[in-house]
C-alpha cells in the first residue's frame, strides 16, 4: 500500500509539472535577469524548479556556473547544462549546504505543498552572503484583486489552474517566510507586465512601470543570507 501511494504521489507531481509546461513568460525571466544582474558577478546559480531551463539565457551573461533542479528533466532543457532531479515536495534539494551564491525559484513555489520547507531548503543551499530569489503570481495586482472580488479566487488560482497552482502567497507571506529563515535586506521586484482585467490585452509598459504592484502579474522577492 505504501509503495502504491508513493508511486501515485510521484505520478501526481509529474502531472502537475507537465501541466505547468515547464516555462513562464518572458517578462518574468526578464525581471529575474535584472535582479541577478543587480547582484554583480555571480559565481554559482541554482535554478530550482528550472523546468525547460528558459531562465538560462536571461542570466547567462551574469553568472559563471548554472545548475537546474526539478522533478524531471524536460526534453527542452539545454544540453550541456548541469541538472539534478528531485521531487521538491518530498525531497531535499540535491545540493550541499552553501553550494551556490544565488538560489532562484521562478514560478515554482505556487506549485508546492509546503512553501516554508522549500524556502528553508533554498536558504540551506545558499552560502552566507548569498541571495535567495523567488518569483510567484502577484496576488495584489489589480487583475488578481478584481478576480478575487468577482469570483472569490485569485486570478492565477482558478479552477483551470488547479492542481498545477496550489499555493497562493501574498507579499507579506513571502516577507514573513524570508524573515523566519533569517534572511535580510528584503526587497520586491515586479514583472512590469500585466493583463488588463477581463481581456487578453496587456497594459502599456509605462503604466505597469508607474504602478508596478497593481499592474504586474508577477513579483519577485530578493533577500540575502547573512554572513
């Protein structure tokens, strides 16, 4: 029975990963790329929940080494890049303590059952003085707030998003989790790309830049592990 349950859980996790398509929008990767660039030259970066590895081109100019981590290796994952396999819901990130300077999770935490345990693992594999970056849907965007008001669901957590998206986190949740893990110098970045409510159109970039919290569909927390 236990073996059968474990096999079913593994299948469910794989199916959730497949439903996510292993990729995110270009504006999200650009947001993360800007944040990584702002940290200066990065020696080692772990892309945790890497999916197809689409973050790589956006960070490659700013880093010396890269390792992707996910539940399975997508066919589109770039050949030649290092990859480690793990179920992020049940296993430890397969990296040593303090193995990387920067640990990044792009649109991953919303797919997981225990975001706090996941963030603790990200901190563990980040060396003192290094950085942890986590992006996720922005629940405080105008789109998400109006969807919540009209449908009683956040925009990125509706029936069509389940069970790929299972954990909705507010900015305050991310900040509290980061502080619980001992992280400091916490800041938020925004994708500066947002969909107009009840349409498929996006706001002009200048609008999203003017009020990024309200007109960005995704956000990024950047925090440092103390020395």
